């Protein structure tokens, strides 16, 4: 069975879901641009460049892993799907408070149940799992590094802006929640 044929449909589903989110879940507050500081644009540009270069290297076989082959590709595909599932569980759990840009609603409250009981930014965790999976799906070390390092840096920048906005809007309630949970990886970071 050629599992490479699953990379394109899974990636297409992933891309379509992100475009749909970008269209449907924009914030409406007046201060959204001030809070966001172009981080959404920076994130998208970083993703487009990193994924383009990483996929190109993966397709050309530059940096190919010489062990695991089939199993590494399968692990990559499973991480893409698991990451998408984590991201969508996080988005659905957050409900009306989820937006693609940094925005704090007037009636905003902390969601600390479900997946948010363990990490503050599970939608980003899911995305990062998917990007790691994308690099692995090409069984390529360079693809993994070129995709995951810049995208992780862009997410960390965005997280810092989100947390600043949430601390400003929700005060001690958010500070206490942040002390009780990790950012992206339960028990680690």
C-alpha cells in the first residue's frame, strides 16, 4: 500500500479547514489590530514559506531519513490527523471565544475544562503536531526542521501577544490559570 497517496488529500483537508476558519472566525473588536500586531500575517507567511521549502526538499529527497521509511511516513500522517483533531476539539471547546486573530470579547471568560484543563493553547499544539507530521510524512529530516522551527517560533510570538491581551483583559483570573497550566505541552511547556 502506497501511503504517500494520502499526503495530498489530508493536506488539502487541512488547508481547506484553515481557510474556512480564517473566513468564518474573524474577531470584531475595534482593538483587534492593535492586539494582533500583524502576528496572524507573520504566522501565515512563515507557514507558507516553511511548508513550501520543506515540502520541496521532501519531494526532492534532500535530507531523506534512511531508517524507518514506511513507519516514519505513517507516523507523520497520523500526527497530521491527530493534530487536526486536537485543534478542532480545542476550537469547538472554546466556542464563541475562538477567533483567528487576537481578540478578547467583552463577555470573555476563561475556559478551563476539557483540553484547556491541561494546556492554554491546545489549538496551536494541534497545529504544531500537524506540522511535525507533515515534515515526517516525507521521511525527511530537513523537511521536519525547516517546517517546525520557524513555525514554532511564529506561534510562540503569537502566544506571547495573546497572553498579554488576556492578562490585560482578565487580570488575576488569567494569571492564576496560566500558573496552573502549561502553554503547549501538558506538564512540560
